[in-house]
């Protein structure tokens, strides 16, 4: 009798413990994706990117004589329907860690077990299950460096090969059509603008990892902070949908380190930042929705997402070049360099004194590598309200940052057309991407700063030091 393989954020064939276990049963495997309320609640760009990922995954399965069955509805109902239609006696899946997925999966598992179905969840999305890593006193890590030190002594499983074959059932159950789900609907910026920036699917991700660990990684430590450079792996969108496993990235990093490639250690650390974000989300799920440090509840944030300051920030029209370049990169490519993410987050939460949730939501709407844990950790870190956060009084100055990290202005020129006699295609592509009702044109004058770095810093520090805000 078949095994249902319930896919969620694990759209790969190799190093996939749930798939390998299902194939190891020696019976047919039916890969299924369910558009339930949780998947449907994804915002525009990640939802669109999921649609692309599902299409690529189905194609990869078809090349191996299998296919992806699509259903829409409550996960448990869909799985029960499939069980009765196919006679399946087992449902396997890879674990997720956000509280809503956990609640759903716990419910699905116990309901299926009551029905006599073997429901099994597997690892694969993380290298270190969050409950297995503990401080010496038995708590969880709230600071990165001790966690990094702790996990470096743990052996990470080497990546598993792709199963030799994925046994197909004699008859496939019915599937919905991906096109009918209209996962692109929320993308009011042209999806065709973002599409060339997508690295889609497992094969492309594996190629990129190979190229990066062969060449780029050696200079990763030096180049990773400079947004004009192609200095990072760019694998976050693939890790986010599970098109590549962190284990595979880790082992590639380890090999590069053994080969004496200087940046490898830094790359390994970044992979552990991702684990740290999940560790924090598992132990304190409120990191997704509330100030991690509750004393920040009293901070006088602006919470109006329609505030003109916020609009200028979203549109890349703050008049602060580094901020605007990064916000436009986000809008056109669905990605933003990490240095940019830190700067725009600092500018929104400190200089503009707007709540980090406004930024978190905008990133969730526009990033193709959106990840619940890394996004929440990044925002709370930048705002000062999170664990291991940058202290509030350390306000990034976006002008001096530009001087340090974009000295030749390559990044700013790449993204800001206004004021340039011969702007690059990339800078102009922003104006193709934005909705017409924003009423912006490349021939507009570049705006004056909404808030200057000096005024913003002074106002933020003043609010921070105000006696009403008790830290
Ligand atoms: P590389 O430099 O090549 O790093 C390799 C991998 O390590 C990344 O793919 C990523 O999985 C992980 N990693 C690197 N830096 C971090 C970090 N600071 N935190 C967690 N993991 C990290 N990352 C996301 O994947 N999704 C998000 O939604 C997201 N939102 C962010 C929001 C803010 C405000 C900030 C400051 C950071 C956010 N990050 C997020 C983290 C980081 O910016 C991206 O992971 C990184 O820019 C991705 O580029 P890359 O794949 O080239 O990374």
C-alpha cells in the first residue's frame, strides 16, 4: 500500500530523509502538496515563488516517472481523502518549526494515528533540531556565539543521495491544476520583472553551491559585506523552500575549509545564524509577533503602515541613497543584500522610529527568500528589541555605511536612476516594476531626505533615553 509524502518546504529529491524513508518502504510513493490555510496565507512574493518551486518540483518528479499531486483544503481532510482514495497506510513529511505549522502537524499526526495510519515526521530543514541544542545549564541559547561554539562539536549528517527510484502507484489520484491556484495573484509588481532573478529548483541550487564553494567562498569573508559585489552564495531562496538542504551546504563549507579556503569558516557561521533563528523561534515563538524584550512595548514606535514616512521607505524614496538602493533592489529582484537589510531596518526602526513589524510585513510581502525565523530575528535584532540585538544606541549611519561598504557607489548607481545622465538598465527596471499609482518616474528629482541621519539619530536616542521608556 502506498506512502503519501506530504511536501511543504522540502522541494528537493536528494538529502531528503522523508522521501528516502518513503522510497525505502518498497511500496509506491505519492508526493502531495496541499494548499491549506497556512500555505494560502503566504504573502505575495513567497507565494509566487512557491508556485514556481512546485512547478519545478513536479517537472523533476516527472523526469523520474513520478509526479506531484495537488490538493486544496484543510490538510487533515485532504490527507484522509487521499488515504481512502489510494489505500495509503502511511503519511511522511519533513518537520517545520513555526508555531502554526507545529500546531497543525501535531493535530494531523494524532488524528492519522487514531485512524491507524503511520504518520511520521522527519528532519531535514535544519541541521540541529532546536530541542537538542542546550546550554550547560539546560536552557536555550539567546546569544549567537556560544551556540556557534556548541554546535561546532556536533557532527552533521552527510547529505543523502537521491533515491535510486521513486516507485509510482498503478493509478495516480486526481490532482488539481497549479494554474488554477493563481499563486501569482498578489504580485502587483510585474512577476516578469522578478522572474530573471530567481534561481529555481534543486539542480540550479546544487550548481550554485558547487560554483560558490569552488570559487566565491575563498573571498567570502572580505566580499560578503559589499552589496555591489556578487560575494555571497545567494542560496537563501533555495534554503527557504528546501530546494537544497543546509546539511549539503554545511558539508560543502567544511570541505572548502579543509581545502584552506579562507572564507569557509564565515560561511559555516552564517548557516548557523539560520539555525540560531530557528532555535529562537522554537523556544520563544513570540519572536514572530511581539517584542522579544517586553520592555520595548513602551517604546513610542509609529505603528501606522500608511504613514508617509513608511511609504517613502517602501518606495525607495527616503532621500538616503543606501536605503533607497536597497529597497529598490528588493522590489525588483525579490532579494536584498544582507548589508542592505541591516541598513534599511535600522533606518526604519531608528531614524524613522517605525515599528519593526511594519518592516517585517513588507519583507514578508516582497522577499522571494522569505523565512519566518530569519526575518523575525533580523528585524528584532535591527530594532534592538530582540535577543543578542544590536544595542539601540548603536544607530547605523547610512551615510558612513555607504562610505565603508559602497565607496565607489557601484551599488547606489546600479539602483538609483534619478540624477544620472545615463542610468543603468537595472536602475530603470525599478520603474517598470512599480505600480503606476505610485506615480514615480526616472526623470523625477531625487528626493530630499525624509529624515536626515543626524536628526533621526538624535530623535531616536532622545526617545530611547526618555524616562517613560523604562528598559
Ligand atoms: P550568504 O551570505 O551566502 O549566507 C549563506 C546562508 O546563511 C544564507 O542563505 C542564509 O540561509 C544563512 N544566513 C546568512 N545570514 C543570515 C542571517 N543574518 N540570519 C539568518 N540566516 C542567515 N534571511 C532569509 O533567508 N529570509 C529572510 O526573510 C530574511 N530576512 C531578514 C531580515 C532582516 C531585517 C535581516 C537583517 C536579515 C534577514 N535575513 C533573512 C538574513 C540574511 O540577510 C539573508 O539570509 C542573506 O542576505 C541571504 O543571502 P545569501 O543566501 O547570499 O547569504
